[in-house]
């Protein structure tokens, strides 16, 4: 049995911004999905970050400042709950699916440090599965966007409640399983799967940056490393 055939966890965050160094998490979704589709919420909570919520985030997610003030929990409490739940998944050997892991994983790492909490497990033994990286790897020259919505459409996976942690998490796991089913070259597990994704992300990043240089693009190059620690 390969990684896509067994239990998978899905991890998704909503936050106040895109810079992992200073963004604040406003919603955490961490769910365990069995092969039959049964889902168990491990963490599914709003956070009151203690900073203003940009209007563009409300427009994207539907989460309002009132939601956070009335239903948002203390960041330290939710972040520690999340860290412990991830640790339990890693101990059990359950892969954790994260769409765009170069954002969510370092964002959570930085938030844990900001609140004086313990670190996340290293990668590996944590086995992260990033459908964005895998999709780019197996279908490199496909045109079009690689957003979760676009990739879900491509693989025929429903996306309900986009830009909310629970909806994004379910779609992310569905896409991961479809990719695993369709591409036998991804039938590797554990550290080998992590290493494959590190190489795939590095190759894509370097190729994309070379393209930006070639066309004289004004945008800065991509510098993010795929999580390995």
C-alpha cells in the first residue's frame, strides 16, 4: 500500500497576509481522512490574532472581524493544540497533505516561535505531501493556473467552501489521492517521497526564475525552500 491509499491528514491555514514572516493565522484546519472518505476534525478553529483583519482577507474568505472577536480563540491555545496534533500524526506515520507547503508550514513555524511554543517535527520524520509540487512535477507543461481551485477542476475533485480551511483541506486530500492514483512514478513513501518533492520544487523554482530573468520580469525571484526541517 502506497501513501495515497492509506490514511491521510490535511492541513490548511487562513491568515492575514502572504508574507510568512509577519502574517497572523486566523483559521486552522487539520483533518484526518480515512481511505473510505471518512473525515475526523483534529483542529478546526478560528483564531483572534490581535491585529486588524485586512478587508481583502474578508473578501476572499468570508471571515469577518466580528467572527474573530466573537468566535476566535486565543492564538497560543490553538497553535499548541495544532502542534500536538501534528506530532501525534507524525508518530503514527500518517502523511500530512499541505497545498503550497512553502507557505503554510513556515507560517505555522513562525507563529509557534512568536508565541514561545515548541517547534514542529522535522521533515522527515514528518511526511508532507504537497499536491501543488507533485502536479507541477508530473504535468510540467500544462497551461493554466495551479491554484487549488484550478487543480481540483483538472483532477475532477469537488471544492466546496473554497478559502476556508475545512473545504480546502478536503479538496487537497482528494487531489493528492488522484495524483497518486494516476502517476505510478510517485509510488514511493516516507523520506523518498519527501526527497522527490524537494528536488521537484527546486527544479521548478530554478526554471521559473530563469524564465523571469530571460523575459526581464519586474517581479522578484522565488526563493522559498520546500520544508525539510
